[in-house]
């Protein structure tokens, strides 16, 4: 049985409470150890910090603020996709459970960033006005990238396969083809350039 829009929002609120608790515990543990080498820390990191980074107690407030910002982003994303109806909203929000610290390592990691040089665009949700965010999904089609861009007008995307597995040319071709179709379907005309940035795949967007 498909979910109603109300049921999706109820699921989001349950996730929000659990996610806030689990990330709080994980951040405190990260800072206590002083370093994390496992991809399980990626839920709180920027693309430049992925997989291995040093921490101390001074990071606690920074990392917790990132979590609050991400929750605000996802709330705005859900508002956006709710206009496409309950089936669409339910299908494109199932990735919520992969955001937990214990699950992000074995998911496809997506880091999005807006270029703040020049005239930066404003996002379409007042509850989130950040310039970067990370998401973890099973596959790129699990999330509606056009709706994502409505909330965060990103210019760059970094992607990490589960376990930092290498990217094959055919996988890159399929991924960029899906992004092109998804974004252009909603009137976002653009050019893309994809290439490796360390073990992450980087996709840059030139919006028209």
C-alpha cells in the first residue's frame, strides 16, 4: 500500500528524531577518538574530508551544525517533491534511512556544493539557506535531483561508491546520462563535465 503525503511526513519526523540522536552519539565518539578511518564518518564530512580526517572536541559544534543544516535541507526537499503527489514523494524519500552513520559507508555518497563566487542563487526553502550538503542513496535515481537543485542551487557534485570502489567509464556514462535527463526534464539546461578527483567522481555543472 502506498503512503499518503501525511504518512511520508510522519516517517520523516520519526527519522528526524532518530537521526538527531544517532549522529549526536557518533560525533561525540569521533571527537573522543580523535580520528576516524572508516567511511562511517562520512555522514558529517565535506567532500574534501571524506574517509580519513582528524577530529577533536572543537569540531563538535561544527559537525552538529552540519547535521541541523542537512535536516533543514531534507525538509525543504520533501516540501518540493510533495507537489508531485504522494507516490512520487514516497518513492523519492526512501533514502532517508541511509543517512545514519552506521549505513552511509555502504551507500552511494553524494556531496553537493554551490559556487559562492559571483552571483550565488538563493534556494527555494526559507528553512535552509546553506551552500553544501551530503546525501547517501542506493542509486542516483532514488533522489530527484531537480528538486534538490531547487533547494540548493549546486554547481559541483562529488560521488563516492560504497567502500570507495573505483568508477568504471560505463558507470560514469550512465550516471551523467541520468543527471542530464533528470535536470533537463524540469527545465534546468546545462552542460556537465565529469572526471576523477582522487577516488571521488566530480561532476561540474555550467547552468545556462
